[in-house]
């Protein structure tokens, strides 16, 4: 197969500033300490972190025919990500966010959906998209054209080809469950946050949430719990919880997306389940230590070193 990892879905241009306690009234101005740009999104951050970890990565999504789209493509290519299947979508702008990072790392954002809702993988592109060992779809709920059945078709074909499949969503509500449900029987690993999973399932107990999703046919559910760590529930009965790393948080934007890439890296390396989750958490934690998705993630060696030397929460 040509690619180790194909990341499909939500690619966004982010402008991030911190610390932001409130928006100035009227036409006022407040001064902040940091401002940066980043490629983010449930597919974008994952693609870049996987590439930094040494995987051969293909990006599949949409950008507008605008300066922000130029920048997103250039940044992906800078990290060695293949962009042949990044579609230029006429008549729409690149998906973009203004992220106002709070002193505690929370990141309220203003988002324009843009090209994420407009791209579509046509039949003539399907073989190349599926030429991968691991196929990830990130951002279900934002991909207007893909969410109507194409994502489920992709996952079904990927499983037929022997790909490992992973899935993530975007700030889901229970109304998004019909979009997700058709993908779960073809998904090996579903990687939502606890908030997203609770919203989709309508349940609050995390074991009940995980069982609800397993009953829908997914192979394994890995719930990210923020400072609470991660919960792993597999259809074969394997289950465990791993606490989070003890770090000083700067910005949580993209943490779940970087978790996805770290988990995929572990799968690529053939690590056992607990080490896959640990590597995912290390990728996410490093992301949280800087402003802008993936900013602190440097390489696989650096992530492994972070895992070895960073304490976990008691």
C-alpha cells in the first residue's frame, strides 16, 4: 500500500490568540501575548502529527480557492503530507476558525464551515484514497456532502480491502447519531471525546455510553476524558482506563485530533492496546502545551521520550 495513514475530513485554517478573557466591547482593543496560525481539524491535525511521527500520510478533504487554502496546502506539504486528494472547492472559502484561548486552556472559537461541507470523493479518486493501511475519517457532522452516505461507503470498502479504520466526530449532538451509526459497523476504533459520546448516545454513565456504541457494531471505543485520561472498551472484552499526563495546559485546541494520530502511530508500530493509548495521550498532551494544533509535537522519538519522562496524574 502507498500510504500508512489516510486522514479524511475536516481541515481548517486556524488563527489562535491567548490569553483571551473576553471580547473587547464596541470597537475596543485588548492586547494579548501570543498569536499564531495552524492547520487544525479532526483530519488536519491528525495528518500532520502522523507525518511528524514518520508515517507516510495522505490528506483528503477540501479547501477553498483562496489564500487560506493556499496556506493550508503549503503547510501540509511542508510536513511531507500528500495533498493530491485535497479538493479545491469552487464558490466556497476554506474552513476557518478564530480561536480565543482562555488562560485555563479552554478555546471558544468562531468557525466558518466552508469547504469541509463541500468536498466529495468521486469514484475515480476512490482507489487512491483507499490505498492505505489505516484510514481515518475525522469530522463527521461537518461534511455535508460526504455525510449523506459516502463516508459509510468509504469505510465499508476500506474494511473489504483490509484497512484498519478509525473514526472521530465534531462536537456532536444526538441529532448526529444517524450520520455516525452507519459507519460504526465498518469502524475498528471510534475515538470521540466523552462529551461527544454522551451526546450521541443520550447516556451519561461512561460504561453505558461505550456499550451503547459497541452494540452499534464498532470494534472498539476509546473515549478521551480530558484531564481524566482515556477509557478503552473493546468488543472482545478488553477494558481499561489510563490516567492523563500531569502537564501545564496552554491550549486544548486539537488535543483530540492529535490523540487520533498518536493512536494510529501506535497501531502502525504494532504496539499493544495500552501502549497505543499511551502514545495517543502523549501526542495530545504535547499539543496542549503550546498554542496551535501540533505546535509542541516534533517527532516520534520526542513523543516516546515525553512518554518516558512525564509523570501521570495521581
